[in-house]
C-alpha cells in the first residue's frame, strides 16, 4: 500500500485499528509544557498490520546507551539511517516499554526536516510506534531518524535486563545484559525488529570505571565523559538482524586465546568463577577453526566472546561475536562437573558457533522458517563435536534427538517444520522440538541420502549465495540440488539452470529425484510416517501411514487423521545376505521391493538414518526377537536401539502387544553397549514412574524387583568412581541412579556411606562426579542431610554442583520440603527464577510431588506467565511436564477444566494441546497395557 499522506486526508486513508485505543489515548511525546502544534490528538495510527511496512529500510543504527546499575534504569539515543522507497509522512517501527522523549527526522545533510518535535503515536498491542513528519519523505531518498528514549532495566530475561550474582563474602553484584531473540530488541531501543531488516550497528556505551562493557564488536576506544563516567566506542558491525545485537555491562574476568586464522576468543565469567572458563576456551577455539574449514567461509568478525550470565532463561544465545550462556552451558569445573556436563558444554558451544554462519550470516526471512537456524545448529552440534572431540561419542546421542522428535510428531497436536507465526507469542512457540530436533533429523536423513560431500558442498553454496541476506526453505533445496536462476547460470556460477537440473538430478536407487517435492513432504506437512513391512516370498511389501500414538486404526477418527498424508521416503534396508545398505525411494502409499528368497531377515532403516517408524507385520517382530536373542551383534548398536524404540512406540500406538516388546528386550542381559541398554532400561523406568504415581503398590513393588533382578549383573558391575570411557560413565550415572530410586539395598548402603563421608568432610571431599547426584539424592532423605544440602546449594560457586543438589533436594519424600522448594523458586533469591521451570518438573517427577507441582502451577499461573512470557519454552515445559505425569481420566478432566479457565491464554498456545494429547496418550496406555503388564511381571516373578 502506498502512503501518500496529507494531514487532512488522513482519516480517509487509514482506519483506526481493531483493538487500538481511541485517538485521544494515543499521546504524542512532547517535552512538558511545550505542546507541539502537531499534536497526536488529530492523528490516528497509520498502520494496521503486525508486520512493519517494507518501504522504509534501515541501513545503519548509531546507538548511544547509558545504563545506571544503581537506579536500575537506562537512557539512550538512536540515529537510524533509513532508505525510503515510497513517498510517505510516516515512519513506523517497533518499541516496547520505552519512554520516547524526543523524535526528529533529518535529511542526508543532517538538517532537520521540521523545526519542532515530531508527534509519536503508540500502538502498544502491536509493540509499534509511528512518527509523523509534516514534510513528505520522498521515495529514493535517505534520511536519519533520531530518537531519545529511556526505560527501567527489565525484570525477567528479555530485552535489556538486570542480573545479579553473589560473591563468596555474600556481597550482591549487579550487571546488565541483553537477550533479544526473537522480538525483544524493541525493549532496548526503537528499531525495525524483524529479521529481514538487516543493518549495521555502531554502539557507544557509558559506564562507571569499575565495570567493563561488551558488544558484538571489540571496543576501539574509550573516552572520559567525566570523573565517574567512561564511554566505550564500538565500530560498525557487519550487516545483521536486530535480534543478534547484544551489549553487556559487568565486572567479569576473562581468559583469551586466538584461533589459527587470528580471531580472538574470550570467555567471560563472574570473577570467582574464572577458573571454570578454561575448558570452554579450548572448545571455542577448536570449534571456530573447525567451522571455518567446514563451511569454507572465514568468520567475519575480529573477535568472539562467550559469557556466562547468572540469570538466563534459555541455554544460550548466538548474538554475533558475543554469545551468551547459562552458567551450566559454559562453565566446567573438573571437581564437580560430570562427563555429561562436559558433553553439554561442548555441544552448546558447537550449537552457538554454528549459528555464526547458519542464522547470523544467512538468516531466515521470517520466523516460520526458524528451523533453518535451529535445525541446522542442532545438527551441526553432532557434526562439530564428532570432528573435534571424538572421545565424547556424541553420535550416541543423535538417536535420542530423533526419538524426541518422533515422540512429539506422533501426536496430532504437532505442526509442520515450516509453520505460520505472526505475533510474538506464536513466534516464541516456534522454538520447539519440531524446529530443533525434527529439523536436525530431517537434515541427517538428507545428508545420508545425498552423501556427506554433496550435502557439505550444497550448504557451502547456500551460505555463500545468501551471505548477509535472508533465505527460505526453497533456497536451501535449490542450493542442495545445485539449481540456480538463469542469470547465475549465464554468469558461470557453479550450478545448473533449472531445465538442466532435472537431467543432472541426483540419482537415488536409479530414480531421478525432485529434491523440492521430496523435502516439502517433510517440512510442509506435520507428522512422522509409519512404514509397515510384510515379507511375501522374495518380495517385501511396504505400506506408509501417518504414525499416531493417540488414535488407533479401529478409531472412527483414524481415516480423517490419515487423509492427505504422503511422504517421499528415502527408504534404506539391509539383509543377512550382505553388508550393503540398499536404497529405495518410496513415493506412494504402497510399494514392494524384490529382496530374494534366500534372505532370512531384513532390517529397515539401518542406523535410523531415516525419519520414520518401522512396523514388522506377520511375525516380523518375532524374527527380530529371535535375531537379538541368538546373535544380537549381527545388528549395529544403533539398529538394536532403534528396534527397541520402535517396538515400544508401536505398543503405545496400539500396533503391537506390550509383551512382544518386553520379549524383544529379553536379550539385554547379554548387551554390552550403553545405548541399547539405556533405551530398554529407559522404557522399564518410564513404566515404573507412571505406575508409582498411581495407587498400585503391589505392581510397583514387583516391577521394581523385576528391573533390579533383570539388570542385576549390570548394576553390580558399576564402580562408584569416575573411571572408564564416556559411554561407561554415562551408563554408571543412569544405572546407579535408578537402582537407588528402586531402593536397591547395596546401592542405598554405598550412597549413604559416601554421603556421610562427604558431610563429615564439611564439603571438602569431592564426590565422583558421575555418582554425586545419586549420593546427594539418597542423603537428602533425612532432615539433616536435606538441610546441609540446601546450605551447600546456597554457597556453592559451581553451577553444575548446584544443579545436582537441586535435583537431590526435590527427591525428598517430605511434601513440606517440596513445598518449601517451590516457594523458594517463586521468590527467586535462593533458587533463581531461571531454575524455577526445571524445579517444578523435578518436583513433578517425584511421586509425592506430582499433584503438588500441578497445584502450584494452577495457583501461580499468572505469576509464571509474567516471569517467563506466554509462548516461552519455560511455560511449554511446565505445562507439558507437569501434566505428563498423569494417567487417569479424572486427572485428564481436571487439566481440561484448568485450560478452559485460562482460555484467553491457553487458546493462543499450541503447548496446551500438546499437553492434552500427551495426557490422553498416557490414559490410553494404562487402559490398554496395565493388565497385560501386571500379568507379564507376575509371570516373570514366579
């Protein structure tokens, strides 16, 4: 829409927005006592959409900020160079919670267009302001928009917010930090806060001498404003989106090293945690070197800072050149951090540094394609850690990423990878299992399908072509399929014209491939396919359906929910007759493959490189059970894990009786690999945890005894130490934790003794990190132990240790202690608000705490939403995590009633539907499987 605005004709051109206040309440900001003749009273807000107009493009922001860490407020000014592409009298941009004290517009020569302060209209529900210029801004011209503003430092975790930490002497210190993704840059300065509006940013930050300031670029000079005030100057950044801007004022200390290409890497932390920064420095340097080589594109900034922020809602954030982290995601303390903590730090750094290319250099056009950032960064965690730290065996975790994605995607409330999102709540909800985990698994499937080399060269092509620009799904498929526009082709770029591309398309199993058509079936429709396999003589018959865990084929809803779903599945399989992995592209509902008469077994989806569930019909699962029992090493550890996962998922979906899946894992006492062992153990533990929250004491006791007996040899092999490979250490942590939870006498005895030794040493004894959490959990069962742990929690300087202690404190069987923890979390001093959502989930896991946690959520719902914001993953985790402990129809009704009572909010959230789906799944699981499980356990105990 072209805005040729004349003041008098304004009402003809613009309709006041639905939900916007009457004109009188849209005040222009003018200095007190100096009423501008251009008052806001006779203007209505000029723009009705959530997305900003495209005809004003920001080019360069010059930002001056002065935060005051005593008054906990900040003032600032911004000069934005804009390129006007349509004649208009209005500039509309984002601002949220800022007091605008002055707004003017200047021409190219920095001369004022008006001799008066310009009216600023506010549209709070759209988080926008409109600035009116009495002189028309002409198409094709550049102008400068100058705005002065101020605000309080935000409470919470978004925008420009305050954080605090305590020194060992008990003194509280304050810092100010930013977190802008997805839509909170507008809380720190007025800006065009959408990813498409990339610009350069030059910053100046004022601070008192006892602090330092950090931003995306290094400080080029510091000038003295007066005796108590310094001003740090940062040079212009590269062209980037607003959500990647960052600035921090703190008194932290750092360690620094340089990459092989000369990038300066620094790790910042609170001064007393400086000793925990060295591992992160080593990782960051290695990772930057790896990515520069893998992407074949130099990191474009002179430095990369990584900083541990004491109050931080997510795991970390990829601000260009200044990545921010939770302390547990960056700091590594050899005395208290376990091997899992070490892997976590390594993977999170790998994730954030991958974003410096995927996300920062090339950014999605809009948030509907956030998976192009997050799915890639999640997948690159695995590629980068495998290359730089092979001993961490990160590939053992990729299966679990895909299992998590499949779990979510097999509920009807899932969504396509690429989904519409318009308002800030919807945008925040996009940062979920689908964008991260399914995104990564679909890329994993694509990489295996195209081969590593083709995949790598395709993404390098994508990154080069769209550097400092924005992209969407199709651009990625074109880069991977090596197609390009006619002009690229003529100019001799390394790509095919689209006509040529069809002829040169990748041959897959002898078939020509339309990559876009194939990938659209994975990104534009929700869900995960179920491939049902039946052996018929020399042929393998295949059928694909949508895999759903909440609806049975006998349900009237089944056919409606299956309608229109079809995937192009890059099917792979192997047989006992050769080690070859065979490939077949399945693009129809039913299909068949010739495998030969002599084949005795077929494993479909070897190593789970494909994102689909496999069901072996007509005795096929008996074949697999027999193979595992007689010769389990004929299959890889990933295949064994995959079979266990698929079997139990099929039980939930009603395709397989539970005793068949339990027979399949009967071979586990002979299993020597950690991953399939933990997969089988995990399902038994899940059943136990579901049943211990129901009134089923006999079944609970028998199932616990069965698990201990079944895994006796594995439990007895564990040492209470930190020795062994990463896999062995992970197994030790998990197995001993479960054994003690099941009241295994030798486990409890050993843990009690270790806890007693630790107490007597006054906390100076360092417990083996792999078993510390289990020891603390057993120790927390009596009053003295619990109180001592809470005291240690209060004074510990290790975030990793605090996490383990907090988990242990939530294992108490005393409900008054659990209530106290929840209150401490809500209050936010002893237990930080950032840890409240995980605290609620830990209490909910406790059979004495699951109803307690849910009541707490209901009672404090408004406070929780205020703390974490509605669409945030914290709110999602709280809703899905607390209700996921329930399995009775009465509990389902109760949850439905609560969601109904908060309808105004719950109707905006996808998470409430996911929570209900998940609960329905639990209810049906109990209805279908409880009696079979009871009989099976009784049979085993004879």
